[in-house]
C-alpha cells in the first residue's frame, strides 16, 4: 500500500458525537483528544512523516465561553497523559498557528511539548491551533514584504519560496475530514492544491486505526497525475 508522506485531518464531530451519547460537548472534546493519541501512534507505525490535525481554528473563538475555556485546558490534559508515550514512540510535536491569543498556561504547555520532543525523529505531529489558512497566507505575505524592503532583495518570489513563509511549508498528500461535512473550512488552502480529499461520515471520537487504514487504502488506489495524463 502506498502511504502518503503528509496527512492532514479536520477533526470534526466531537460535539455531535457527545450529543448522541447524551453527554456534554466537553465529553466529546475529551474523547476526541484521546483519539489524537490513537491516530498519531498508528500514523507513526505506518511511517507517515507528518500528521497535521486541525484542533482549533481562528473561527472557533465564536463558540460559548465555557467550551473555549475547556478547549484551552485540553492541551494540558492531553500532554500530561500522553507525553511519555509520545517520547517512547519517537514522535515529535510541532504546532501551526498563533499561540499568543491563548492563556499563558496553554502556551507554556504546548511549547514545553515541542521542546521535550524536538530531538525525536519519527512522526511529526503538528497541531494546528488558532490556525486559519487565509490568516497564514496574509502573515506570509507580510513577512516576505518586510524582508524584501529591509534587505532590498529582488521581488522574484517563487511558489517554493513562498511556501517557506507559511506555518506549514509542506504540500499535503491526503486531507481527511470526519463527521460527514464536505468542506475545507479555511484549512491549509495553499498546501492542499493537489491533495487527495476523503470525507468520511465517521465522527472524530470514533475515527480509529481501522478507519485511518481504510482512508489510506482509498488513497493508495487513487491515480495522482498532478495535471498530467
């Protein structure tokens, strides 16, 4: 089976999953966080190089305050439970997005996990948090423009050069969205230009190793021509 190098997942359906179980939305987010561990370990076992998970978008600040408060606590809960296991499995944690809007304790927890795992050489587990792709592109343009003006460089920007200014410089091979919605939701708009897209009705809390393996099987059956014949 052909395994993609870079996989991105829109982890959707936590709240709806909880509602079906007669539970509060926070219970869905907690179960969803546990699934990050499950899928990261499976991706690492399959030798996927990078897994990018959409954890919190720039639009998620519109949610109720109590839900946002819980989501801000989730990184601390997750890493306190699983950092040892991530280390044992040689998984490296990174993040994409603007952490500065989060409480200082949330920022500290995430940066500590990045630092602790920095020397690991297995799967790169990238958490997209306070991330929006349009915002990412605007920030990249601003930084490039600043460097051009300060360094008096020639304005000869290539697509490859531009990618290096983004939070996520890699091209995505496979994008998965869980829970039945079929839209991109401002996620990795530049990076998924030639990605294969798979939309599954399975809610994220139920998206396990078998579901990931099935998506990878479907991916391996696709004929990726990149505009050729």
